[in-house]
C-alpha cells in the first residue's frame, strides 16, 4: 500500500499498528520514497509471528526542507504478498 506524497521538513515520527499472528506469518516492511530522486529506503522491518493482538510500530525520521516523500507498507506471508 502506498500513501499520498507529503512535503516535509524536520523531524517526524511515523506510528502504525500491525498484527502478525499465525504460523504462516512472513514479514512487514515500511518504506519511504524520495519523490525528487526516486530513491526508496527501507525504514522498518519485522519478520515472523509476533503473538496475538495488535502492536504499535514507530519510526523516527529526519527530512530536509521541502523534501517530498511517499510512504509504503508491504507485507508478505509464507504463501502470499499483501
């Protein structure tokens, strides 16, 4: 899933909820893409079953003035991509 493009500057914290439960749990990755350079960077990753219920992930970021970024989430199970 990709989110809208944002113009950012300074320090930010991205918080999100996730659930990774079950024997076929794979990985969850959070990326950001710099829309000016086209560079995509992995910001956060978690693999394997994390127990029942929901948890909160958090990523601290720092961006330069006027930087335009897009965030994306990608999940993969042992059988499927999400």
